[in-house]
C-alpha cells in the first residue's frame, strides 16, 4: 500500500477524535459490547481458554470501553488497560466501578507503551491492529513487554468495508492493515516479525457478537519463547 504524507501523530489525532466520538454509543454495538449473560459467558469461555489459569498479569491494549478488560478481571486476572482515547477510558473506568472490579486504566499508545520490559504475562488486543499507522512497531513493543513464556492474544477480523469510512478517508492510506486481514495473512505478518508458535481459531459463533457476524472474525495466540 502506498503511504500518504500524513505523519503518524496526525493519523493518531484523527483516530483519537473518531473513537472519542464513539465512546457513548460503542457498547450498543453487539460486536463491541456485551449485552446479555449468554454473550458474556461465551466470551468468558474464549478468554479462559486462551489466557490460561489466573491470576496472570494481563495488559489489554486498545481497551476502549473496557469490554475485554472487565471479562479478564472477572476471570481473576490482574488487568490493566491502555487506550489512546480519553472518552473511551472514562467509560471503562465507570463500568469497572459499577462491576466492583479493580482495573488500572491509563492513556497510552499501543506503539510506544509506558510499560517496562517483561512486565506482563499476557497482552491482549481486540480489533486494534488495523487502526495503527505502524503495526510493525506495535508488534515489537508487545513482544517487549511480555515476559518469556507469556502470550500475545489478538482478537481480530477481516473488515469488508466497501469504501473507507468518511472519518478515515484522509488517513486510510496511512494504515497498512486497514480493513484487517484474513487470519492466514495476519499469521504471516506476525511470523515476518519474528514471532513463532502461532495458533489461530475462528470466532464465528453468533453468541459472541450478539448477531451472525458479517465479517471473518478470529483469535490468534502467540506463545513467547522462554
């Protein structure tokens, strides 16, 4: 993909502004929020399988309104969430207080994490990588903060947008993975960046999303060598 002349910080400003504007309505979307107990239990089962036995130190990147962070904390993990978007984080904090869950949410950039080396057992990210202007840098950062023997878990998809979103029209050429990728292509992308021991599994059960998914949705797990 040909990159345009927007700098990474300019791109992130557009991304931040868009998702700030989505904060109040984000959880109303079944693919983003959790609307009933059946959906919640389905997600708990997926996350339990992929994160392993609690308690683990989990960093949830691009945590948004905290949907995945709260589920991870409910499983008994020690969870922190990072997002670029202040309004999303305020919503996440409010949800955590209502659920009486202790989760540390902070403002941060998934491509330049304010986290020491080897600080986490698990890094999770849901529907994040396609929004990043430099996903290669992000992968290096995620690998840096996960301890040897830990895991990176990406909940991702291939988004069949017929046209770029209006709000993204000026920046989509600056997002190398815009629209996401089929699972095999994302696995290849991770392998090209030195990651090995990669597993994947489709996530097409309508219960997870509150509706029959129109996109190709899946999970990829990377075991970091000890």
